[in-house]
C-alpha cells in the first residue's frame, strides 16, 4: 500500500526547518506541508492553554491540506499540545520531545542540560522522561528565549548569536556531560554551540532531537505501509501567518538551500 498525501510539519516559526531538513534526508520523496505560526511566536512566552490552542489550530489547518501524518516540530508545542492534538487526530502525530529524550538517554550520561524555551523547561517533560530511564541523573534546565528571537532575526551564525549562546551556556554547571538542544530553533546555531564548547574546552555531547524524530516518523510510515511511492524529490509547500519574505530569506540561510524554500504563502489560522 502507498500513500501519496503530504506530511505536515509545524513550528511556531523557523525552528521546525531544522527538523524538516532531517525528515527530507531520510524521507526525500515525500511531499511536505510546513506551517510556521510566526505571528504568534515566541510560543515559549505564552501560557500553557494558549500554546495548546495554537497547536490544535495548526493541526486543523494542516488537516485541510490533506496530510497523512503530522510532526509537531516544536518542543514547546509538543510539551503543551501533543496530547490535545492526539485526542482529536485521525492520523499519526509525533512530537520532538520523546525522540529527543531517547537520544539523550542513549548517551548514558547523568549530568544533562536542557536548553529550551521557558515553557518547555516549566513543563518538565524532558526531565520526567529522562529520569524514568536514568533515575540517578541530574537535569539542569536553562530557558533561552533570546536565542529563539535571535534565530528568527537571522542572527544564528553571527556575533550577536555568539554572545547569546555564551550567556545561556555559562548558566550550566562545569560538570555538564550532555546538552539537549530542546528547542528546534537552536540547531540553527549549531556552529555557535560547537564553538562555545571548543573555546571553553568543555567535553559536552550536543543532542539534537531532529534526527531521532525523523527516524520515528520513518518507522511509523513503514509499519503502516503509508510511504509515498516513486523516486522523485517530493514537493514542499510553506505557509506562515506573517512576514513571508523574512521566513523565506532567513529560512534558506538556516537550510543552506537544502531543501530550498521557493515560495511562502501567508494564511490565517
Ligand atoms: N521552536 C520552538 C521550540 O522548539 C519554540 C520557539 C518559540 O518560543 O516560539 O520550542
């Protein structure tokens, strides 16, 4: 059995593109419909109820595009909205937190840093999942709202971003062994994180939940026999709730044009 309907990918803005990149690597011939709710971002500063509502609305919008599965490519939306979406969804819906926690647990380290939005830190979802498997571990959470804004403003690879990464990373204790980039905006600044660790001679493993998330979706599609047939590169359609040109320009910078964002449409959700 084959299923040629697209996969929905959702984030509050540009962050989900770091997940889309990994999805396209492992499932290149699938079609994707991406929604960035950049009008309401940053989600990290919103209440639990608001984030849940925005996430449910995004599911409803993506459903109108005929999606066969949805990836909530936003940790904050996963923490506050995944359950509510699953309650109403008639398709598989996955988030990024379980895969991210799994990836962190697989390192077998016990001094674990979570760098995320304030809402994700407040939810303690990572902490709970990691402690279930590694009860002795110590989890340190750092809320990093300015880094979300820096990425959205196109500062993920420059001196402005560098200073912000340093400010937040300095908050972790010196014995840190793993840091989970638990906000999908942050892998856009991967080089700044690597630089910081090198400069400070810190031996810390960086975990990006995106690759594990792509693997999880691949498994689901495999099991249900609902992959797309054919061997051609799939279509990608991009929707945002405001400022399509910024999304396109900064998005292509983050993606290094792989995949390339050609056209962005504004929608009301
Ligand atoms: N990219 C989102 C995440 O993974 C959040 C950014 C925001 O605050 O909107 O948590």
